[in-house]
C-alpha cells in the first residue's frame, strides 16, 4: 500500500529546490528523472510484496498482530538512519497533534486494508484501495477549499463506476472485505489531505518515523488481545514486512525528490500489476474480465486526476 502523493508533498526542505524545478519540468536533468523513475518502479515492486506478506501471515495471525509487526519493525529498522540524518527534526517535531492524527489515519487505513487482504485477492483489494485519488479530490474541495473543476469531478464519477464494476452490486453480493478496502482508500485519502495541509514542515522520512512510532505504540496496546505465538517463520516474515514498508517509502521519497510528480504518477498504478502477479503466482488469484475492466476504469480516472493537478500546478508557475 503506497503513498506517492503524501511523500511528494513532504519532501525534505533540503530537496525543496530540486522538487520545484522537477515540477516545472524544465531544469530537471534527464539522468535525475530516469533515476527517479527507476526508484519509483522499484518501490512499486517492494510495496506489493508487503501486501503479499500480510496476506500470507493472515492465515495464522490476526490483522492487529500483522499491523503491529509492520510498524514496530519498520520503526526499529529506520531508527539508526533517521537519527543520523535528521537529528534535530526528530527531537523537535512540528505540529505534533497533526502528526499524531495523521499517524492514526494511516494506521486505520493499513488495518482495514490488511484485514481485507485476508479474504480477497490482492489485485481486487488494491484496485478498491485506489479510490483514494477520488477521495482526495472531493476532500480537497470540501476541506482544503481548493478549486476543483468539473473535469476532475467527472473523473470521480467515472472512477466510482469502476468501483461498481468490481463490486457488482446485486442483492447480497457486496462483500464486507470489499467495503473494508474502500474504507481503507478513503482513510488513506484523508491522510494525504492532512499531509497537504502540513505542507513542507517536516522531512518525509521524519514524518514516516513518527507514523511508525504512533503505529508501534497504538498497536502494541491492541495486538496483545489478539496475539498468537509466532513461529520462527512468522518472525522472519514480520521483519521482512517492516523492511518492505521502510524501504518502499524510502524509495518513494527519493523518487519524488528526483522526478516530477506528473511523470511518476502513472508508475503508481504499476503497484496493481505487481500485486496481481504476486497474487497469481503465490496465491493462485487472478482477476476476471469484469474486474480488470473496473481496475482500468479506476486507474484511468485516478491518472487523469493526477495529470490534471500537475497541469494546473505548471500553469500556476
């Protein structure tokens, strides 16, 4: 489960100049853009791996325990790097209340998404999670009072039609796991909207670290009530889960510092392809034709929204 837009908004201040030039698309060196694209592609391979591990662990462990493992091991693995790179920012966070709220939003999103993965194919769950660009568009207009034109609202409607293709809302046919994945996408959208409101107050990896702290503390209070003793194999995959989480977001951070968001946006949907391959080769799941149609519609509407936002930002510059 990825966070491209949030990571791009929260890039370190030291990289702000590079990000601005990249957004303008005029001064970013081709080699930097190529490296950014490469890192983004790698992130879209690593992050679905985390989803696959979560689905595998769900056979023997509760969702609470899996989410706990993600945040605890991610935080432990990030700690040395964060302390070395961002000493003062770690010790003196800005807007701690908003940092905490944002952490709770993404934890809730992760919890619902991992819960849905226990009962449905990765590709289907990811496609429904990707309603978050649609949610962001609506929330940006209602909460942030950003100007959202009829084209982007039209894309929201089209994206919703894609959701209906996957859900196939007939009598008693909408599954609870599917609704969980959609709810995860809406919460993820709220998380990104809150991130936008904080602008560039805190470097992205420091924010990720605080999210890990909040997640580790909250889930450490919840997980013991749903705990099952992990085997050596489970401990191994829990550590890898945290590693994938930290590495995936690190790659996203670096990619967004090197290349324009308008170029990286299409690569975000590679996550669904990677997730589909993992689901097929490991779990034997593969979307049917109608589901693929819904996936394409959702991705197309989300991509239109991302490119339209980039176009408007370039026009403002």
